[in-house]
C-alpha cells in the first residue's frame, strides 16, 4: 500500500472519504474542511501530481473580434500567465449582446464541432469560453510536457489532467479582471478526457459555481475498482486504469504510480482494490460545490456501472453536508458523446442552482430516500442530525453553501422620489410607469416622480390599473404598451403588485415573440429583460430587492411565481413617509408578509447559521415592535422607517444565507389568493397557525429557539416554549386585525374546495412542500382542514 494511505485497507469497496489517516472518522461538518484539504493534498502527491499555485497575473490579447448578425461578440484571445507570462493558450470567447455581467461557461476543448452549444448558451444569456490546450499542455505522448505548462514549471510533478484543469482556473483569473463576467455564476465543463481535467479543476478551485463533467470515465467520476456496462445489468467492455495509462496510450495523464494498480491489458482486475482513493474521493473533494454528471448508458468508455456506484458514494458526502440538491446525475440512451440534451440538462441544473425555479427533466438529485439501494460500499456518512425524539433535534455544525446577489441600488429617505430621475437616467431614456389605482395620483407621488423624470430628460408614459393580485392579462396589456412606445425602462410605482407587474412587463417586452405565461412558468427560458426600477409606497412584498415576482392567470385560476436574477430591480426609491397615506388594513397585511418572508427562511432544520439567525430574529423583533406602532399610528415616521427597511431586507435573501428558504406557507396562501382573490398577507396569517402546529413536532429545535429569541419565552421545556411561541405569533397577527383561520376570511369554503386548494398548492400533487417534512396533497389538505377554525387567539 502507499505510504500514508488515508487509513484505507485493501478492499473492493469504494473508499470511505470520512476516514482520516490516523484511522479515526470525521463526525461533524466543521471537521470536513480539514479532511477535504487532506484528501486534496494526498491526490496531488499520488494521483494528479503537484500543481503550481495561482500566478500573480493573467492577461489577454485580442487576436480577432467580430460582431455577429445576432449581436453577440465573438473573439479569439491569447491568454498569458505563469512565470513572465510564458504559459500561453488560445481562448475562443462568445459573449451575448447587451451590457452588464453575465454567467460564463468555461469549456475544455478536445476537437470542436459543436457550435450549437454556443448558440444554446447565448440564448440563455451565458458567455461561452473554449480553451484550446494544444499550445500549453498538448494531449500527446511525445510532447505532453514540452508545452508551456511543462517547461514553465519543471519542478512540479503534475500530469495532463492537472494541467488542463489548471488552465480552466487561469481563465477564471482573467475573468475576474473584466467587466462582463458574473463570477458568482461560473460553470466549468468538458467531455471525456477533458471532463477528467474539469474534475481536477473543480477539486482545487473553489470559484466555479457548477462543475459539469460529461462522460469523464476512468480517472474521472467512474470508479476504478468497480466496472460494468448498463448500470450493472451486463459487464460490458469498459476502460480500466491499467489500459488507460499504458505506455503506448495515455501514461502522461496521471502519475506513473497509478498505472501500477491496474493490469496492462486493461480488461481484468489487478491491484485496484489496494488504491486508497477512487472516483468518489474526487467527488468528495468537490463537495459541497454543485456537481452534475452527464452519462450515456451505452458508453463503453465511461463505465456506467462504476459511475453510478461512485455517484452514490459521493452523495453520502453531499448529504452529510446538507447539499443534496447540489449533486446531480443524468443518464441517457446512447454512447460516448456530449449531446445537446446533456448540455441543456447542465444548463437547467445550473439555472436551479442560480436561484431560478427550473424543472429538472431526466436529472437525479442526491435527495433520494434512505430506502434506495446503494451497492459498492457498506459505509454511510456520519449522522448530521441526531433525532432524540420528535420533540428534540440537534442541529448540524455548519451552515449550507449559499449565493447572495443583491445588485439593487437603494435610495432611502424622506423625499427620496425626487431622485428618481437622476437615478433612472443610468438605465434608460424612455420609461413606462406602472402603478395601481388612484392613490399614487391623489397623493401627488406620480406627479413628483414625473417631474423628476422630466428634469432628467427622460420620456415617460403612464400605465395604471395594477391589481392587488397582479394578473397575467393586465401584464400582457402592459407589454403591448411598452412595445408601442419603445420603452427601454420599466418603473413600478406602488407596492409589490405594481412592482411585480413591472417585472412581468419588462420580461415580456424584451421577449415579444414569446408567451409571457410560458416565460413565467419556465417553459421558455428567460435570458434577457428590460431594466426595472421601483418607487415603493407600501412596506410588504419586498419585491423592490427580491428575485421573485408573482402573477395570477385568471383564465385558468392559477397563481405562479418566478425566481430569477432578471427580477432584481436596478434601483429602489423608498420614502417611508408615504406609508402614512395607506389604509391600516394594507399596513397590517404588509407587516404580516414581511414577517412571513423572514420566517419562511427561518423554520428550516439542519444547518447552524448563528449570524443569519441573529439577523432574522432581530428583524422579527423589530417588526413586532414597530409593526404594532404603525398600525396604531401610521404617522410614526421612526416606526415606519424601520418597517420599510425591514421589508427590503426580509426578501433580498439576506435572512436565508446558509439556510435557504422554504415558502410552503406562501404556496398555501397563493392557492387561496388565486381562487378567492384574498389579500396576500391575509392568506398567509390565515394558515400559519395550522401550518406551525402541524410541523413544529418535526422541527422542535427551531421553533423553540424562535420562541425564546423572538418572543422572550422563558420556559425551559421545549414543548411548552414551542406552544407559547406559536400562540404569541398568532395573537400578534390577530392584534393587527389579520385573520388567523379560514373562517375569518369570510369565504364559503367546502370540503371539495379544500381538496382543490391542496391540489393547487402542490401543483396537482407533483410537488412536495416544506423542507421540514415533505407534504403531499393529502397532508396539505389536512393543514387546510385544521386552518378552517384554527385556535382561539383571544
């Protein structure tokens, strides 16, 4: 066995990545980073070879540049990096038209006949960068170490996989220096041998948001030990490590010592069982970074069975780290190729990782049930959460990975609307002003906004009539109006409904040949939109800083939301004194909605996020104090300022960092609003108590903390504390004048209606609600039943 072999013994099982070199085993998430670092170092010494550090500088020279007919920019660049810039290679870059930062796909190129990939990427708003490795790290047994990588770093032992992955990292170095790359949305990918290089890049560089190897096979994400054809149904012929690294083939891809563990004829086993690592070790070193594998069932090179077993073993690490939805695999019919379907699947998975509500077709995530069989290894991940009973749970030791993107410029303060012109001028010169009823007219706000726009030289056109539950039909009218006037900027003036309508119009006007509802329901990908600004009049939805928006399709009685960075306003104008003109009912509903946005991110078991929790708890305490004050006295400018600011922070993802979000209560409320046109905040307060009573037994740790930190409950018994925390929350909603059960909505809801509501909330029983415990339509129906005449808050 190799010296210092991470505690592994000879075994045909896949190696346990939680096993330390001293024989002990990782037990908590906070111990994982050190173990991952140890595994990474071990792989450098015994698998990839030693890899140079990041160079001080990476520059690019434009060799060719062409603006294509569709408006996108195509360039050929030469990147220079390493000592004295001696490492040089070609980069083929295609960038979508328009300004602003865009996500970038970095593709390791091995031959090239796939322009359709570039087209698909551009259509979704991605830049596409292709690396030609020939000059820096040639894929050739005679000259592999004579490229500029090998000659510039002669003391490093790295082989080709490491060189190719290192070049992907150097592209990221350069992208950090340009003004068009969104470094929070970088995807690295490649096929076959280049996919093996992409895996190496994903291991040693933490910057990629998604790692996407296609058909990586042996030396990549297919097991070295375990081999077979179509997921084990027949042995088949698959590539083995000895044959791969034979002297007459690709010995230069990995260190010489790796080849010693496989038979040279490559068709049988030799000493693979002595390896202290395997493909799942590579996957463990990438975790918890999002990782998707794309594989062909009939691909004789990639070892479909070995890839499947390694993926399941890798999933143990992702599940341990609470990142089940960040590991995916796609199997398809066919052989060794990077197909259009693979590429679309990668884009769909990435869209979901980046926050879009994206349906994943043919993609398996690591959030499968415990009953699913996993062969090839008997070990399992350490228990992250020990359930003592339904009343007591021990939280995990580390927060989940997260991405926080808050690009909205906030202009906050008295008379803030006077600055709308100077602010809007940076984003457009012809604005469509979207607002609701006559309140913005009667208060004089619309006139002040228009005066500011006029002074800034911005043309504008009015579009009123936005409804409290914004509708598809009205938004479609707005799209036509925006197209008629040639609007290049949409400004929502009012509350969440006006702003959501403005967002919908921006999406539709930028995509005039597409159905707005198809865009809204993600049947058509959203890759471009017009800039949107907001002039806020009511603290509630938080739409001025969020990535979400909601529309009701009245024709089919469905209310749907869309989450995308294109929903994020470029600027938000907030004058808290405008809240004094609002009816008390709207203020109360707004206070409820703000608290719900925070609680939907708070009541999630698992990760420990002390700072995020403290932010959320402080926001909730602020709302309890100041929410009551503005309902009693809307002219209390201090309290109103606190509530307006809380509205923005509650829904810009800050209170979900490291924990995520659930929004199951919102889905219950959306179903009510779509069928009965119920005020949004009222639909939430009417079901929250029943929802909380139903799920608290499965999340006692979180509900108990909520009771003590938010409401100051002093009971030491968790059960008592949880009940009191729920009771005080429901009483608070009731004190604002909000309904706390369905009867108080004064609707005639029948048993049949409840079943229909449950089906609506779960999208006809195809979606499970809640991260506390999955809720199908039957479970949601029970919550609605409990909410009919829930409690007595008096």
